[in-house]
C-alpha cells in the first residue's frame, strides 16, 4: 500500500500503478481514476513501503514547521 500525502494534512491510501522519473501514477482505493502526481510538487508526495504512513506524517510535519 502506498500513501498520497497532501500538505493540508490528508493521507490517501492506494497503490502506485507506475513511476516515471518525473511523476507517480497513483490509484486511490476509493477513486475510479488514476492520478498523476508530479515528484516536484511541493504540496503532494507519494510514499510507499513499510514506513509509508510514518514517512508521510514526517513530511507533513516538516511542511507545517516551515510556515
């Protein structure tokens, strides 16, 4: 399972369909369509692996501290 983390605090579960050098193709479990998430997007990131949720929360916390 992968996590799509947004800077507004949302964590969305799903899976990575494909990964290119510049983007992730992410399919959320509750969505019909896939989304393309750019890797250089400062407000969205995708995390995958055993520590995906913890990594996503760390990333969100780091963004909140910058503000």
